[in-house]
């Protein structure tokens, strides 16, 4: 029995050069900045760790509630390492 040739299609985006993909990404960013010039995050944070934790919590309740509880959370667990070794309740 003869083997069939692969019929897998290559995504058009994957065939583009890195420079072309970077240019396309920049066009998207420019459009978003034009459409939303004053985009701000409602979650209070000082660094990427705090933003990530607050974002995860915001999936379960309101941003307002997250902003009320995270100051105490970040006092107890100021970084990823301290949170990683925390005892689960």
C-alpha cells in the first residue's frame, strides 16, 4: 500500500518571516493604543507577581474586592518564593 502524502496545512502566519510577524504585532499594538489611549488596570499592583496574583483572584470576585484583600496578602507573602512555601488551608 502506498503512503499518502501529508495533507497537513501550514498556517499562513507560521510561514511569515520573524520581521514580518514583529511588524504585524507592532501594528496591532499601535491600533490598540489609538483605540484605547488611556487604558489602565483597575487592579492595584507594584510588580508582575502582584499583578498576576491579583488577576487570578479577580476571576473569582470583583476587582474592588481583590484590591481590598491583596494588601494583606502581599504583606504576608511579598514574593513568589514566600507564597510557594505557604501552608495550604
